C-alpha cells in the first residue's frame, strides 16, 4: 500500500477561508508599533497586518503581547512569531471554551467547569479550580484593568465572582441580573465592566462599589460581543447580535447612536475597536473579516477593508483564463466569486444574482425577494471579456440564465430564456447546462425539457434552436461546443449523445449510450469528450471518429465532476465515494487515487498544469493540490486491481511543503531507475551510444588534418621543461618509480622499440579465446586519430601481423552477428579496407574472411531495407490518405 505523500497530487493550501465562529483577537506589537488581528480559520490562525495548522479545528483564541494562544478540544497551544507552536498545555479533560492571558500565566476554562491557570514558560499548572456546574457554570472570563492577580468570572446562572488566583480566594460575589452572562468587556474607565446577557441587556457596572451605571437593551437577541471606542474622544460602545446587526450606543447620552444592520450574514463572533483609531474590526461565521471606519456623519461605519469568501459551500469551480491565476467559484450563498491563487488582495466578488438589482438594493439583504437561486453550472471565456459579458450561468430550478461581467465584477446586461416563456415562467422547466464558445460570442443553453438554444452574448438575442422543437426527449445533461465552432454536442437523460452543426443547427450524428449520462466535459484542444454515467462509470469519446475509445469503472458513488489535464492525457474525476481518481487516457489505466474526508463536489485543473483545485461537501474553502509530477519523480504506472487508497488530509491555509517521504525506508519497487541493456533483443539492429564525431569522420581524417594544419611551425621554447619519463608506446604512460631504477643499462633493448599496444595485445589473445569484447571496448574509448593509428599498426609494415588482421576481421564479424554497435562496425571496417586493401587482396586467409563478412553485411542490409520500406509506406499513406 502506498504511503501518504507518494501520490500524484500533494496538498498545497486552501483559498477563500477568512473567518469562522471563533472571535478574533487584536494584539499590539510594541517593536513594530502596529496592531495585528489574529483570526481562527479551521485549524490555522491567520495574522493580518499564517501559522502552522493544528490537528483539529480551533475552538478558542486569545493573545498577549508576545504569543497567540489557540485551543482545540482539550489541548492548548501557544504560537510565537505567528507561525510555530512553542508551548503545549495538556491537562483538561473536556473541550476548552474560554481563554485569558494573564501576565506570565494563561487561564483556560473547559466545558466541564474546570479552571486551570498555566505558567506560560514552564507549561505547568499553577492552579486548578473546580466549580459546581449546578450553581456556577463559568460562561465568561475577564481580567479587570489594575486589579492585581484578580479575575472576574460570569456564569450561566447570571451571577459573577471576583477571584484572587494567587491566594486562590473568592473575594466577592455579584448576584447578577437573572440572565446568563454571555460576554464581559473592560470599559475605558477603571473599575467599570460591561456585562452582556442572553436577554439582550448590556449592564455597565462598577465592580468596586457593586453599582450599575447604565443599562441598555437590544431587540435582536443575546449579546455576542462588546467593544468600547477609546482614546479618540468618542464615548461609544458597540454590541453584536446573533443575526449580524451591530448597535452603537452613545455612553454620554445613554441612547442608541446608530445601527449597522447586516454587518455580517451570521452572528457577530468578535468585535474590536482599534485603540486610538476610528476603526472597528468584526468577524463572523459567514467567512468574512471586515474593518469599519467611522468617518461620516451620523456615526455609522462604512467598510474600509474586508476579506471574505463564500458564506455557504461552493458548488462549482472553474479556472478562468489561460494563466491559471484565477478560479471562479459559485456557492450555495448565491454569489459568484473569483479567488486568486497568487494573493488574497486580487480576490473579487461578482456579487449575488438578482432578478432586479435596483429593487434588490432598496429592500436590503434579509428581505431580498429578488435574489436568484444559487448557480448550478457556469462557463466563462476571456475572449472579448473587456467588450461584453464573458460568463454565462444557470441557476437551480430557474429557467432564466444570467450573464456576468468579470471586468466590471457584477451581473451582466442580459437575462437569457426562450421567447415562448418571456411572459409566463413555467415551474417545471429550468436550465440545466450551459457552454460558451471559445470566441466568446455565443452561449448554448440546455433545458430540463430537452430544448437547446443558442444566444448572442453581446446582444442577448436568441439565435436559434437545435432540433425542430426539442433536441432531446429527456432533460439535457450537458452541452459543449468544439474549439472551432463547428459542432455542438448535447447529452440527454434518455441516453443519447447528439452531434449538431453549430451554424445550420442540423443533426449530424446520434448515438445511444449504455446508460443515461450525468454530465459531459470536452477537452477542446484534443477533441476528446468525457462522459460520466448514472451507473458511476466514465467513457471517453473521440469527436473526430465519434467512437468511444476508453471506458473506466471503479467509482462507487455518483460522479460529481471531471476535469482534463491541459495536455489531455489525464482525466481526473471526483465522486460521492470520497475518492479523487486520475485516469491515464493513452494507456487506459488508473494511475492515481486518494481519499478525502468529505466528497469533492467540483474539480478543476489549472491551464498551466501546476494545480488541481477542489471544492468539498459542507466546506467553505477551495483546496489546491500541487501536481508533483512537475517537480519530483512520480510513478505513473497503473495501480493494481486490489489497490486501497489512503486518506489524505485537506490542505490548510498555510502553503505546505511537499515532504520527501523516502527517508530511511526501503525505496518503492516502482521507483527504481530503469537502466537500458546494451541490446533489447538479439534480432534487433542496435547502434552504439557514442557521439557521431567518434566514428563518422574516420574516412576523412586526412582532409581534416590538412584543414587543421598550422600556417607556421610551432616555436621551440628556449629552455626545454622538465619531463617525467614515460613508457614508449601508443598510449603515453608515466614510468613508475621502481621501473625508473631498472632502466639504467647502457645496452639497447630492441624489443622496447617495437612496443605492442593494448589493442594489439587484446586482439592476439582473442585469437585463442574468441572473446572480442575487450578489444572492442578499448577501441570505443579512443578518438578518431588514435583509432586510425591502431588500425595502421595491424599490418606487417606497421609492426603487426596477418594473424592480428584476421583477428580484427573476426571482431567485425562478431559485431555483425550480434547486430550491436552496428554503425561502428561499418565505420571501422571501411577504414580498415581503405588502409590495407593491397595487403588484403594478396592474402587468401584474409580474403576468405572478407567474403564471409560480405555475406553477413548483405543479409543485414536486406533485412533493414525491408523494415525501412515498410515504415516509409505507412508514413506516406498516413500523410496522403483521407481518413
């Protein structure tokens, strides 16, 4: 079974996640002199001006001057430098739900009502207090300013307690106001605390004298967050509600100053006024983090900056453009958004679909009866997107299709629906599939009743319908247009695929499928059509031959989406069985498969091939997976039939490094580097791996030498340098020290002058052993000039003999027999014949050997010529024949 991380795709990071239900925290960095906002997003902490992710989703967040504290379940972690976990505090038996940094300590409270004070540096428990849940269930926690070693606790019963945690004593109990305490916030004045209650009341209370100074009430339910505007001369208190409204209270006049309705579409999780600035930071579970500035009349705030994603899970994602930097995403919240894979600042929202935008703006978000249902399918094209709308979308259960403008980041000018439904809107007919032509001029829309219409994107005019009345008897499950606007291909739920002429609207071809299709996808460049079926199988159809060329089965649930790799070699599919599978189309095999926690509802592959993006069931993020085949060695061999996919953790918000999993483990059998043998098969003619320069110019060495001859002779140096003694012979070798001492005799040894080369010696030995590999390898290692010298030295006048010449011819014969180093055999033999033709013609032994070689050469050439002719015929036919 494969190890995690060894697959084709590696988890990279998530896009479009900015906030959750956990309140944010504001911290001041003294050295940088800046405020930072820390927000819990799933398992990570984002710091704005990212952290390593934790094993589970963060449930509580707090910060002091140096560290950020985040807890999941019953474990508390401390982050330093916004990234690395430096402390871990384990001791709680239940989930932590309250945190309070406290000097050198941090206080945590779990849901089973246990309060623990931790020493930050030593990670040890300083104090543990158990409260009786029936009488005092802790629901809020605050350290009042200037109160040394003291904390104020609020309870679900409504009462408050002031504790000294150094002496572990209860100092005072406040009776409360008969309602559960939801939040405690320190006011700018010493001894004054704001208490938020479930009843919607806010009590501004002096805890020194146990006196209530002010009492406010909001009508939107419990108080979820409180913040005071400080140090800029405006005594204002802001309070958040579960429905997303914010109330601003004037503390001098003790009344509501203004209301900011629909600041978030879910409960306000956290609110913080930036000290000394007219800025309010809010976050909520609607995946939005907003900064409001109070610089206008009436005291209401306007959005200065925001980071927001989908507030409900995305259902369809597609890459937009050819650079692979933008992903268009349609969500269940009704919005269409664009997420940048480069940086968050390039994200943009195209807004929410609306029947009438003017009426929709007047009515507000909650009472918007003009809002369109969520987008179920869309298609986009960058050609002409600056001239007119470049995106077409169809909505859930809705007959009208909308256009969208990417440049203007808004809904487009046209609403497209058939003319016969212009006055009345049928309930049971709705748009099911859309596509846009590669030129950006036309949109093709398929309906649930079987109609397929084409519209002009610039004018919105209806340009015709495929079929007399209907293209299909059943609902249209998919429409695609080819890259040259020649064909429109439609798939119907009755099980038919139809090919139509784009311009004339005529039916060209129709074929019945084995099962009703659930969706189709066309790779325009290669003309291959992916078809997903209701029986969980997948087929690939070639639109040129109109034949099904591949069929894949292996999913065990509804196929949600498909995407092709940019080169059209891979088809990647996602299914409700929680797997993501990669099919290799040339080989027809499954080459990668992995499991995820929640099924991927949509997939899209980058046009540059570097990332695969996925959207998942009940998940707000868009997850990027890096294509490991671009930067590391990945096995693309077919997976075995009994392969069990491993579960892969979804990427976090921090870009993840692809870890090399090889380590100390045994290398995978599939990844052993393949070394090609010298000859694949004995019947094949194999060439050597030597460069052409080593053998091609052997016959032209004299010409080359004449060309390279210097114009003037080399100048002799005045004083000859010191030379290390060498052994005489063709290959220069230095004399070892012991030999130097032996050569002091004055007697001339004539045997030394006629020194035999290594090649010559090997050929002599091969006459007896008949093993010619050693002389051949030696000859292959020499350059052209040295080869010529060696071959000249084989003749008797060069110091050789007839026996060695015979041995050389037998070596060539062995090379022709084995059919390897074929071009070397030809070159060496040609040079040999050129040098020794006179000697060869006068020796009968050598002539007999040459006649054998001649027959061998002729046989091999006839065989090769037949293969060449066959290949040339096939190529000529392929070029000229009309297929």
